[in-house]
C-alpha cells in the first residue's frame, strides 16, 4: 500500500479509513464500549495518525463511536436491533415531515417532483443504480424543503449516517430498485393529490419495510463474517477495505 502524505491526499485517505473502520464495526470486529487505538489502527493500515484521527472524528459525528474524555474513541453498539431502532425513529420523523411538507408544498416543488421521478425512471432503465439511489434521496430532500423545521431534516440525515453504508446491501437484491421506484412513484402521486396523512403513512410503511430487509441482510452478513472467521479466513468486508487505501 502506498502511503500518501500530502495535505491534498488526507481528505480522501481519511474517507477510506472511515469506510474501513465502519466496516469493521458493522462486522463486529470490535465490541461495544471497546476503545479504538489510533496508533494500532495507523500501524495496521500503514498510515500516519492524522487521517485516523480525522476518520474517528467523522465516525463520532455519524454516531458509530463516542469520544470519551481522557479515554479516546469507543465503539457504540451496532446490532441488527440498531437497524430497527434507526428506521423506527426515521419512520416517525419522516411520516410527520412528509405530511407537513405536502400541506406546505409550493408550486415549484409540485412541478419538480414529477421531473425527479422521470430521472429515477431513466436511471433505472439504464441500470445506473448509483445514480438511481442518489436521485431517490434527492426527491425526499426536495419534498422536505417545503418544511421550515430544518432540525428535523438534520436529524434524518444523522440517523441515515448512523447506519453508514449498511443499507447499500439492498442494492444487490433483485428487483429492489424496481420496488423502490414504485414506492416513490406512488408517494409522489399521493402527495400531488394533496393527501397529506396518507402520504406520510406511505413513507412510514416504506421505511419500516426497508428496516426488515436491511436487518435480514445484515444478519446474513454477520453470519457470513462469523463463518469466515471460524474458517480462519478472517477477512470481512470491512477488513478488505484496507486494500483500497
């Protein structure tokens, strides 16, 4: 692995380290409450402590670790139940956000939502899944922009970050993108009809269903990681990320 030491390289290096540490936390390498040693991580990855420290700061903002004075960064709990808790909170907040946003919807947003649905459909048709999921989130941002309570939106973003990239496991599920598109198409249709409560409940139901799918996929991932560890391979998805640094 080539060690990059220029200032310009540190942000991208820190981002790769974030992915590596988060992957290991998700795969259960470290137990809840365990201290993450900056020196040991830096030595394992062959990098300086600066990008490791920056990565731990980012993970603290995302909620995967907690910074304890005179101790350092310790791992927060991350289990299949964490997935359920995060999506349950999101369902409550976003149900309310959708309903209120529909009531406050501007003509500009009303015109923009169908255009975003068209963009989602185009990305889906070309099997450009990375773009598809980016546009999907953009649709929610546009809808929620109608509401003046930006704290609620910030909390939704924080909760999304709490699971890091784990929900991406769904991208490999056959027909998942099609299901996602259909759900958002119906959501927009309901919103444009002015059915605020129905649209809010639609979002809540969609998130709770997504929670079930992510939890099941995560449980399968943990089982696979345990089997690899038991067979002596010891290379979880998180561990392999070190090769990309």
